[in-house]
């Protein structure tokens, strides 16, 4: 049997300056060039990397409009992917769009944070702000996949539109990437990836939906501040956020037999695999823990990801095999394509 390949993934951790879109882009571009020169096949940036998250700033909406106007910054990343022959997940980009019919109506949750919201305005027109992640393919600059954040953190909800508001209950989707792995009968097939964002980490259902759609690797750009512990939680542990992030990426990797790439502006970025745990940066020895980046540090690390590990883990645990069977106990939680191409929930 032909072994699955290794690919190098660069994780770029930095704290963007508030509403300094061009300055933040220049920093990101510099790191991507460094990643390409270091042999990385994929570079990943953090959430809100162009604008930072500062919704009360008087220029925040203008910065979002600047970062997404005519897809100018997305197009610049696409040009970099072509020039440098590197895949890029440019964190997230806050995009300004005309308000949809769902804006201003009841939101899906009934927790009190998601009630009626007045749409933001830009140049006198009602708008919505979408927090978007993309996979940009090496060489071509094509968009292989995209995702609008579904699970908004509570302070985001007055300002952003969740991804399932446009078409309710739309399932998460994986997509083919230019990276390849061995397929049947000596063929090469695409490695499939999925995109989630920050607070999505708290919901294993999103990961399950992506691996049900064949995802080998899930990329999670984030803006999660490890030192920002809620007052009540801090009475129990001042390390509450650190404890969460030390645990969740390895857990998601193991329970889904998938690679997890977590790139966080606030620190503790990491790449985790089943069977191995957290990967060390290139050139360092593996111990299952070394490789978690510092808290609120600025750094880039390149990780050598052996996709053969995923095959071995699935062969051992058979998670995907069980999920694909008709008798799987939790099939009702997944959405499938019926023969006519319609998306429907499992009965």
C-alpha cells in the first residue's frame, strides 16, 4: 500500500491592529512569503486578521467594507497563492453585504442574546456583516471552499449575521483541495478539508458533519483571548480558557480521526492529529504536547503533517465506518444528499 504524503502547514499567529486593514495585510503577506520560502504547502492566518474584533470602534464597519470591497484583499491573497504556489486560508474576512430578508428578525437561539436586531448601515443603506473563511488554492488562486461562521460568540451576535440565517439549517460542507493522497487502485485523490471558525470549536456537531462529508483536515481560524476569563469562571480557575484550548483540539482530532489546524490570534495555536496529539514544529522532537504556541505571542511555526496517521487512526477506531452505516445510532444528527440532490436529514 502506498503511504499517504506529508505536507507542511504554516500557522501564523499574530494580534492584528484595530481597523488597520492595509498594515495588517502587509504583515500577513510577509508571513505568507516566509512560509512559502520555508517549504510550506499551506499557510493559515487567524480570525479577524485584517480588522481585529472591535465592533464599537467608530471605523469598524468602514474597515470591514474596506477589507471586502470588490473582494480586493481576497483577490490579493489569490494573487499571492498563484505567485508563491502556496495554499492559503486567510483567516477570516469581515464582508459587508446588503441586508438580507432575515436581518432584524428572530435569530435561531432563544438564550436572550439573539433577539431582534437592527441592521447596521453603511453609506445610508442597511447591511449585514458576514465573517467569512476561504481556502485559496496554490498555483491557480481558485477558491476551493468557503464558510460563513455559524456559531457566533455572544458578543458577536448584535453585529454579525450567522451563516445559517440565509438558508436555515444548511449543513457544513467539506471540499477537495489541491493536496493529494493515495486512492484506490493506485490512483491519487484529493485531500478534503473543512472550515470552521473560533466558537465553532465548542460544537462537535460541526466537525461530525464535515467528516461525514469526507473531511480529512479541518481548519479553524480563531480570535480567542486566553487571558480574557469571565469573572465568574475566574473564581473557579483563572486558567479556564487555557484549559479549554489545551484539551479541545486534540479531542476533536481523536474523536473524528481528522487533522485539526487551530490558528488563534490570542495564542495557543496548534496542529493536532489522532494518535499523536499536538505536533511539534519542524525540527523539534515529538512528545504529544510540544507545539502549542505561546499566549498572545506573535510567531509563525511550520508543522510537518503526516496524513498516513489519519488512515491508521481510522483503521483502528473505525469512526467514519460506523458513521456511514445505516445502523449508526446518531444518524438523525446528520444531513445527507438524497438521490435527487436535495439535502435532507437522516431519518
